[in-house]
C-alpha cells in the first residue's frame, strides 16, 4: 500500500522534491529508492511513495533555483525514533518555505 504526504510550496519559485524510501527492520531504516516530483510556486501536491514493505522515508531533499539564488534542504536518518524519522514519518502535511534558507516544516 502506497503512502501519501502533502507538500505545499510556499516559495515564489518552482522546487524539486526528492523523497528517499525505506523499509525498517528493528530500529534500522534500509534505503530502497526515491520518488522525485516538481512543485510549482504556491501549489500543493499529494505525493505517493513506497509500498507495504517499504512504507518509510529515510530522507528528503528539496532544491530551488532562481535567477538570484540556488538553495537546497536535505534531511536524512538511518534509525526509527530519531528526530528526522519523527519529522518525516509522523507528519502527513508539510510546507516548503524560503527566506534566507530553504526549509521543510510540518503543517
């Protein structure tokens, strides 16, 4: 069964979102691939990923490129229960924001 998470691009530029998919055995997350999508400024996308055997995220990368700036945000984990795991796998909706840095925040 695929998982679905919602991502809202609150920036003025298009962003590329990469979700890194994993399975879990005990406390260890094992990578199994990725899902890439592009989100237009101001838009919200429902992004599906994974399967019954690979229902977790072990990483996220968001990239933004404008005429003036190029920014990216990355967050990774290898273990369940870590702060990154709790952010990625225990929230269903996120906002992508950019001020001086690019960030992904739970809604």
